[in-house]
């Protein structure tokens, strides 16, 4: 009964606008999928964090408690907790259901740019403009970080966690890979200030976008450059980049109002998604499907590979 | 307790011990009712009768009341016999023996005290009344007074017969008016004391106002002492809330003084109420207000506040200076009594004011001091023997005994402050310091000369021309500059020799190699030899068992240390005492692994050569808890460090400074001949490779950045280096061991190979661009390894082989420089064309880095104490640089291949297996390369590359500084 595997289809790109959500929370600083991709989080500049249903585009909950604009958020693997960081130098751990602040973590000396849960949501990692990454324990009641990673010489702009590895991108132009298992720190010099770093889904490569309008795919183990993606404009803003769910494409925000999508292997531009006129601030790729979130000004747009019936439903509404 | 009794020791126990509790024994059952027996007080058993047997306590043989028993009596109306009816009490029906049982005292009829013959004492009554006033319910004795006994005691009756009236005192009548029954503290005399003088005085005062002449008065009545015991726990004089105030309908005063004497209440009791204000009824403090109170606006529920209470004895005084004393106006008017009165108000109950004031203590004044008295003991100056050096000892002794009358007084006899330190030292009997007495002695003779000159110049009269002065100053300056920059190691050695010669050994010299005893020993040996003026002290003091490299290194260290800690500075050290505790604080925590040169990486990035060049790997210690949270075993289970490991470095190490100084100075000038020798060996291979890479990169960078600038800068730098080279050559000539030196100076072979063989290679490789991928890949991977092999081989060969003299070196400068520049330009062109391709090759090259870096760190570990900088790192670096620089173009094309292959690999689903295939080929390739390169190096060994090195060095320095 062994059927031959169907021939893999050509990778699809999220080129159809599924819906636009007006978040009503000022500029959306970051938009994030939750871990299964059913919900999305939008970080607003009006100090609020909002949870939306991905399928219907409805607002589920607003989390307010930050003292300044929310810059990044992440949801735990079990969807029970959300962590968010803000310009008010704090990281807040939220209870999703009640919307209450479970913990407010202070310690950063400047605004906190990025925040991530560890795989099991036991640790919150936050990177700040003060150049440190702080590892906060969610299990204990300690309010001090477990460890402060102060190797960076400049602001931490982005960080990602994958299993036992922590990837940070810093404005000092270095991508740092902390390997907890090996007890090693790999520093890759990129020279230009890093705006965003990503792991590939297979965990073998790292993607880093920098202010020289380049996205680079580096081999994680050696630091060699596997691919370089250019064409977009990233000169002054901290914009996101990401890989598609199947590692087929590299996507990056651009200051010219487009999302650029390159073929990972070829390095050729395969899609230039017109999002709007302003800067595309943030984007997030669905963890399993071909679905893309983009944030521009106060709106979050959902893009899918093909216009679905869900889209029609939404239109009907 | 029970358990204690088991022991043999005797303890004093109180009470009866409980019976030992036995667990098995059932609890004692209470005796059931039917077994309980009742006995009367005589021991007779008594029977109780239940309802069927006659009831309670039957008489008449357990019958009730009568023989018939419990027979109901017929009802008899008592209506007509009311008067005769007595109220029956329970006792009437009780047995007398039961009285005590029920708490009923036996009764007897006696005359009560009230009606006994003893008469009531009025005075006692008064005292009682006073006490009653003090009681919480005022006037409760008034009720008793209502039941006044009909009879008076015989004494009172007798008194009355004699004319005594109630309220009067006993005694002969006096010619005064009736005393007001004023209760003043002063007149209260307790016991049988006579009326006090004070009381009489007060009467005198009263007379002044109205004193009828012909009337006599009875003496004042005396109130006996109240011997009522104190019941409360309050302090003396405590009075509690004054119920008298409650009687004033006016409410409470502003301030409540709990310790105020009771005079007010008493005076009120004795009837002379001055109160027009007093109104009936009870109000305010401690009492509620009756419903019939006519004042509705009265504060019924008086609110008390703590602010109205004193928390301490003797609170603030009221403003009227009466201190609560409600004396009549005339008392307060009286000036000379005011003090007494004011004090009286405060007298505690049971105390009286002293009649006589306490005797004043007479204090005698201290004796007046004479005017010229000085409270310092002075000694007569003692004549010192030392001062009497010219006099014979006998005379001196005589003089001393005669207190130095004959000796001329020293002019500075004024005191110790006029003595200078030397004189004080002799006074104290201390030894003179070992070191030089003046700062001038610490200076070198030239410097001292210069200073003297300066001083002379300033002292010279103003008519001298300024030109002259400037002349004088300028010449020494130039001399100084010459001195301060020791031109060579030999010079340094000689300097050390000059400095140490003839210096006697002192234990306090600095021990720079304290941590390595044997080394320190050698160093001291060296110093000793120096002191003896031994010219080749250095070579003799070194350990012959050591390797050449170690020896040369140590030699350099010794020379430097000896110069730094030459006797002048050691004499400085004698002027200071050593710290008792060695401080460990002079170390700084530095992260162990320093990040490499950013410039190199920057260059790599611009050339898009990511990988080994841009990657650095550090040991990083995650927190234990972090590992736990990430479900990862702790990579460093034993280590307590967190983050990047830190090492302690000396904060103020001599050798730290040396490092800085050295790197700034031109290499040729600084390097002593010996150090040249060791230079090849001193630096680890790794270092070379790193340097060559960095050099290559920086060169590439410079090309891309300033192509125009380069040719201009090159000649200049080369010329300067030429000069220095010539100088160095001259020195070498002097020494006479040219051959050896030259041998060391020669760069590794691959440099030559790179220079001369590169162009052809480049062509061939570039032509093969885009050819068969697999083969090229193999080559490429092999190349970096080759490079290392070559360098090591060539370097070893270079030491053994002899080379040309320095003169030839200098002559060949120009030619080599030209080739360098030309090759640079050509390489720059190729660089631009194949930027992407080169990245991989570099990464491959640096793949060796981690291993070799480890090796270098191991070397470092062998070092002890403050590290010496590798003496000629810069020089070797330059050499290595040039090598790689020249080699670079040759490898370009191959790099490209590699890149292509990489991309290809990605297309094939990023399979990484292919790389393994190439490994075999890599090795083969390596072998080939080593062979060829070694040949090349031998051929081109003759070419002097010193200039080339220098130039490259200069280029580099231009960029970095």
C-alpha cells in the first residue's frame, strides 16, 4: 500500500489579502502569531496588547498594563501565557484568560525591544536597548533575572529561541548564538546593525536582516553565508524578516511599503507584495500554513496563498 | 515528676506526686450513687430519703418533724395575725450544725459601735469625709452622718462644757479673728505638731485687713493625718479624675492634671466655696447628665482627649502662676511669699515644705595663677655629644654635667619645629636613609646637568640674550630625546650595565619574577653579574638547559626588567617602606577571550567572506538554573562562572606598559639583535596565520578604499623604513654577527613564492574558473591547510639557511616595493571581480583557527605573572602578512569554484554530505602544495623582503592608527 509520495507542489506564496484588521491601538509595532497560528497578537503604540482570532479577525482580549508602547510579544506553547515587552523597560507576563498581569519584570535599563518564551515557557528572554538579554524565570517568584547576557555592545534588536539555542541580533552588527548545551557563544560579525534574526525551521540556518538593506542566510554551525537577499529597503527602521513555514522563501519587510519574498535557494525575488504606502513594520509567518501577517501603521493584514471561502464569509459579514 | 523519683538522686520536690500512670490499668470509676455514704459532722451515717421514704433530712428517727411524720398541717389564715407574723428566714428551719456548711455565721447580740459609749470624733469624721471626697463617689460618708449617734463622748461633752465648739481647735483662745477654715498645705500639721510658724504668719497677714482689737478667737482646728493606705498602683500624688470637677456643671477644665494635689476638692468640702459659678447637677467628666438637666446644649457625652492629660509629672504651668492653687487673691498678691506659694501648689500629699532651706555648699574659688605661668613643663636643653665633636670627651662630659653653660647655645634652640629632618633623626637616634638624599641624585647625570643649566640660565642676569638661553635648553633636549629612545637592545643592555655597575646589593630590589623562583634566581644572578660589571652577564646567567627560544625570550625580559628597575629606582624604593600586606587588588577582571580585530572582520564582510573570518566562538557559561529551565545538562558542571569566563590581569603590570610602548615604536629601532633571533620562534604559528589573514584583509581593504592614495604613501613609508633599516644594519655590523641576524630577518618562503609565483598561478586558476566543480572544491579545502604547512616549513628552513647581508637587503628595497605595489593593484582588480568567490576560501583558511588558538593559549598558561609581550610580534606579523597578501590573488578563482559549489549544494536540498567526499582530495592536494611551495621558497629566498615587510607594516599602521 505504499503509494509514491505526491510530487511536491510548487511552494505557494501568501499573495492574496485575506482580511485587514484595524487594530485601533495606534501604530502596530509588532504582530505575532501564537504558536499554533490560530490567534494573533498585535502590539500597539497605545500601550495595549491585543489578542485576535486569526480565523474571524475578531478582537478577543485587550491586555493593558504597560506604561508605554508595546514593542514585542510572544505566546507560550500552551497558549496560557503571553509575554510582552515595552518601552517602559518592563516585561510583562500575562494570563491569557483573565487578562491579568501575572508578573511584571523590571530590570532593563532601557526600552525592551524583543521578548521570547523558551520552548517550555519556563524562561522569558528579553533583549533591550541597554545591550543586555535577560533571562527571567517564570517558575519561581524571583524578580531578578536568572542570567544577564551582556556581551552585546549595543542594543539588542531581536532575539529568538530554539530548543537550547538563543539567537540575538544586536545593533553592534553582530549575531550572537548562545548554545546552552555546548556552553559556547558564537559571534557572527555582520557589520551593519542587525534588525531582525530568525532561525530557519530546520534549525540549521539563521537569517539576519541588517540596516544595509540586506538579508543574510548564514549557516548556523559555521557562520558561512548561504544566501544574501537584497532589493528591499531597510535603512533606518527596525523591521522584521522571517522565513516561510517550509523554509522555501525568505521574507522581509521593507520601508517602501512592500514585503519582499525571495526564493531561499535561488536568492531571486519571487514576490513583491504591495502592502501599502507606509513602512511595513512587522510581519509574521504562520507556523504551518502559507499565511502571512503584516503590520503597517495601525492595520494588520492577513495574507494567504489563495482567497479562501473564509474570505468570502468575511466579506459577507 | 514520677519518672524523676525513679532515679537515685534526691531532689527536692514540692507537692504530692501524681500516682504513676499505668497504661494497662483502667481508669478509676467514680463511685456510684448508691454506694456513696453521707456522714454528718459527728460521723454518723445519714440516710437520705427519697420521695417514697420521707424526703430530706427527717428528724425523729427519720420521721419528719413529728412522730406522725410528714403530716400536712392544716391551712391557717394569717390575716388576723399580721403583727405577730415574723418573716421566716432559712435559718429558722435549719439545724445549727448546718449553719457553717451554708456559710451562715452564728449570731450573737452585741451593742454596735455606733451606740457604744465611745463617742464620735469630729476630726476623724472630717478626715473621713475628706477621704470620701477623694473617693470615686463623693460624699458617701454623708449618709453615715445622717445617722448621727445621739450621745457624745464624755470628752466631747467635757470640752463643750469648757466652751469648746465644733470646728474649733483645742487650746487657749487667741486674740485673733476666726481663722477661715482654709485648707492650706502649709498650715496642715500632722500628728500632734504645734501650729506652725507659717500658719501664724498667714494669720498675721490676715490681720492687716481686718483685725478687731477686743475679740479673741479659738485656735485653729487641726485635721489629723489621714492614714488611709494606698490602694492603687499609681504614683505618689496621683489623684485620678477629680469628681469634684464633675459637680461643676461647667464641664471639665482645659487641662486635666492627674497629679494635682487635692486641695481644691478639700477646700470645697470645707464649705468656703468661692464658686458663684457652681451650679447644681452633675455633668461632664465621669458623670452622665441627667435627663432633667435644663441645659440642652450641654455637652452630654463629653469627649475626652488625651491632649488634655499630662503624660509626665509636672507638666506645663498654667499662666496665672498659681499652679492650680486656688488661693485667695491676697496670697497671690503677696510678692515675697509667691515663691513659697507657687511651690506649695506642687507639694505632694504627705509632704511638707522644709522650714529651713538646705545649707548652701560653699565653693572655694581656685587659686589665681601667676601671670607668667605656662602650663607646659620645660626641660633645660641638653648638650649633645655630637655637637661637641671638636671637644675632647672628658670635656664634653664635664660640660654635660655642668648643663652646658660653657657651650655656645645653638641658634635654633627655639624648638623642635625649627629642626630639619636630619637633625631630628639624629636626635631620635635613627639611621640615615640608604637612598640618595636629594631628588637630583635620582636623575641621570645628563638630566641633572640639564636642570643645572636651566637653573643657571634663570639665574643669569637679564642682560643676557634670550637666544643664549634657548640654545642651552635646546641642546639638552635633543640629548634627552636620544637617550629616551634606546635604539637597540644592545644599547639597552649597555644601559643596564651602566646603571647596575658597582651598585651594592640590596635586598629590597624589585623582584619581577617572584612567581617563578628559578627565573627570579637567574635574574638575580644576572643582576649580580651586572653589578660586577660583567659585559656578557646576560648570556652567562641564563639557563643553558633551556631552548633557544626560551632563552632569547628570557634574555629580553631580563634586560628590560633590569633597565626598568635600575638602581636609581631601587634607591627610590628604599625611601618607602613595604606594605605589610600584599594587596591582591591590583588585578583587573578581563574577559579571557578578547574579540579579534574588527577591521579584519569588516574587511571580510565587505568581501562577503562570512564564516570563519567573521565568526568567533567563545566559551560561554550559562547559569545552572538556565540550563535546568531549558532542560539541558550543564555544559560546565563544575564551574561557578557565569557568562564569559574572566581572568585576572595585573592592573599595573610593567609589562602591560611595555606592550603599549613597543607596539608604538618602530620595530626596527626597538628590536635588539637578540630579540630578532627569537622573533621567529616567539610567536606561535597560529599568531602568524591570523596576522597574515588580517594583513591580507586590511591590505585588500586599503586597496578598495584608497587606491589613489596608496602609491603616494608607499614610497614615503618605504624610504623611512629604508633609513631605519640602514641604521639597524649599521648596528649589526658593529656587533659583527651579521650572518645570524640576517638569517633571522628573512621572511618565510611562501612570501617569495607569493610574490613571484602568484601571477602565473593566478592566470591559470582564473582560466579554469567555472570548470569541474568537484576537483576544485577539493583543492580549495586543501589550500588553507597548505598555507599553514608552508609557513611552518619555510620558517624552519629560513633559520637554517643563511641569507645575504644587510647591505643587499637595503639595496633591494626599491625593487621589492615596486613589485608589492604592482601586485597589490592587480589583486585589487581581481578582488572586485570575484568578491563573492573569495569568501569561502578564507573561511576554509581560518578553519584551523580554533585549534591553533588553543595552542597559543596553552603557551600563555605556561607564562607566569605579568605577560611579556612577544618581543617581535610585529615583525613577524609583517612577514606573514606579506605572504598572504601576495598569495591571495592566486586563490581567487578557486574560491569562486567553492562558492559555486555551495550554491549548488543548496539547490540539492541543502545536503551536506558532499563535503565529506572532498576530504581525501584535500589531503592529497595539500601534499602537492607543500612540495611546490617549499621549492619555490628555496629559490626565492635570496630576495630581501625586509623592505617589503616594513612597507606593509606601514600601510597597516596607516590604516589602524
